[in-house]
C-alpha cells in the first residue's frame, strides 16, 4: 500500500485512503479514494469525485469519460457548487474561483472506466453544463495514481476476506 495517505474520521468511524500525489483541487480532474469501516474492516469501498474550478460557472449536470474506444456517461447529476474570492492584488479586482463537484460511489461500471483510463493512450473527462462544457485530459500521473489505488483496493479487499 505504498504511496497511500491514511486519515481517520473518529466520529463516523471510517478510514480514508488517498494517494499521496493526488491533489484535491486542481483546475479539473477526477479524485479517487478508498473508504474502510473502522468498526468492520471487511467493509471497504471506493469513491470518485469529478471536479472542476474556474473563473466562471459551468453549472455542470453531467460528465463523459472517453478512453480509447471506451465511453462512460453520467447525466442528470446534482453537482455541488461554491465559490471563493482570492486576494486583491494592487487595484485589480479580487479573483473569484467557482468550484463544482460531485462525489459518487465506484461500482463495477466505474471500475471498468478507471481501468480504461489507465490502459488508454489518451483519455478525456468532459464536464457538461447548462452554459458550456469543459474538457480535462487525464495525465500519466492520473493513471499512476489510479493504478496504485486499484492495487491498494485489491489488498484491502483480499485482507478483508
């Protein structure tokens, strides 16, 4: 379980495994992490969080992942949204950053999507919104992170048996 960062939520009695190289809020991307019950360590699951940040609202309501010939679509979703204002520099207006994300459980179809991204030469995540769309090209680092997380997930689920 190399390169994993482990945090615990004592109130909810769950343990989170995330990759040490994964940054939670870059401009866009898809964060993947593992959750384990502290009460019942056999209960292990994965979650993923497509997210984007920018200067203007997208009002995302769906996304598509294309990896080679593989296509994964999610529509009619309720993304969470917030914004923050950056520091004012000289007399320039403060920078406003909008954030949109959704947190979903990884099921068999999502595992297939993650594996397709890992195995592809090129993979793209397109956020679809009411106003416009935004594309994110998965990097080689994303693929490494996802592969490490799948390996850690296999170790945790095999140890739980």
